C-alpha cells in the first residue's frame, strides 16, 4: 500500500488515479459483473472517502497559513481518525472535539488519534448538538487561534469538491462502463457530490447506514444540486441493520462471506452494509428486509470507502 506523502492536489489526484479496481466473481452475486474500487487503499491511515473530503480543506488551510485543524466527531469517527493522521503527516496541529464525556478507556480509534498528536476535547452530548453553530468553539470552551474548522464528517463545500475528484477519476479510470455505482451513505455528502460528477448513464445508489433515510436523502439532494443541476440517485431502504454502528447476524455473516471473496477488509458500520445490500439484490438474503425500486443491475461498481480502523469497534 502507498502513502500520500505530499500535500498537493497533483499528488492526490495521481494517488486517486492509481487506486485499483478489483473484479469479484462469486455465487453471492450471480449474473452480476461486480467490481470494487478500492479507495481503502489510497492511504493506510488517511483512508477512503475521508481522504477526498479532506484534501481541499487541507490545501485551503495551508494556503491561508493556518497551523491548526479543528474538527469534531464521535468516538469511532473515521473522519476524526483521518484528520488526526493527516495532521501528523502534513504538519498541522489537530484538535478533535469528541461527542460525550471522556471514557475511562479510550476507544482504539481515539488512542490512534492521540498517538497522531491530536488534542482530544470531550464535550457533553448536549453541547455537541451545537456543532454547526457559529460560536460552537467558544461555547465548548476552546480558545483557538489561526485554525481551520472542518465540520463533522468533512461535510462542507470543500469536502464535496474533493468528492468530485473521486467522480472524475472514476470516469477516467473505470475498467468498463458500469450501469450502476453504489456507495455507503452517512451524511450523504459523498452520495450527493458523486451524483454531480458521475455521468447520467451510471445509476447511483446509496446505502444508508443509519435510520433516518429521509435526512440522508435531503442532505444528499442538497449536495447534488450543485451547479444548479439537479441530479438523481437511488436510496436503498432498510439497509441499516438497526442503526448507526449497529450490527446483525445477517450483516456479520454477509461481511465474512464478502471478505472471503478477495483479500478484502470490511467493517460493520459502512462497507459491510453496502456489500450486504448489493448481495441481497443479486440473490436475496434471508433476514434482510431491503426495499429498492429498480430491477436487478448487471454491471455494478461498489465503492470501498475505507474506514477499516472502525473494524476494531465491534469487539469493544
Ligand atoms: C464516512 C464514511 C462513509 C459515508 O460518507 P458520507 O459522505 O458521510 O455519506 C462511507 N463509508 C465510510 C467507510 C466512511 O467512513
């Protein structure tokens, strides 16, 4: 696996171009020409779609001479992890505002973040609700100077702009023309921004990993309306297995089977739900109650959006 070693747009796009595609043939996906784009491999620590959402934020912070990145997230946030790693790599001080009181034992994720040099600032769940307010930092008692703030999950304009790189590179480097492209969806930024960048002939499907598909749809639609063009995507319903971070036996079993397909790691929060949903539409899995309007597809690209550090959250 390669590392992003340099903070430059050119180097990042080059790394994105070199992300491999992997073809999967398995009875789990009968009659489907299935490929995976392995953005988990773009960097071992600044992984998956979070790398794309960070790139323009980091470039802008550097251009403006900011030496500190402040962001926020939960105890298993891939965005916090990626931001901490990026700060260590590219010489930014990082501060992570973490939802909830400091636990007696830090999650493996937060231990990593501290090891990467991130200052963790725990705030109550109530205070955390104000994370999108202008005076959030003051309210949680953080006095920072010369900092660049990135919202939870990397969900800002520059984050969406970074996802456009992903869409462009998919168009440029796909091994074939896909009918469909599928991605796991949390905030909906990745889904919405991909809808803007991918050509109309590719049907884009999001797999919501949490309850509240309506809010994901709304958020993705907002990001998909960029440049005054409304772009369409499909959402799978009931793919969340009980909610964010929740797991089911059906999910675990699908995760194990899919991981065995080809040197592939998945985690239960995002990518296993994506694979499980896709497999279900190829050949229904007992215990799944998924709903989708379209007929079964033929040539699918699944986006592996990384986040494997979260795999450790299942045991703990
Ligand atoms: C954050 C994340 C997503 C979801 O991205 P959104 O833009 O928030 O919808 C998907 N997969 C992985 C692995 C993630 O870490």
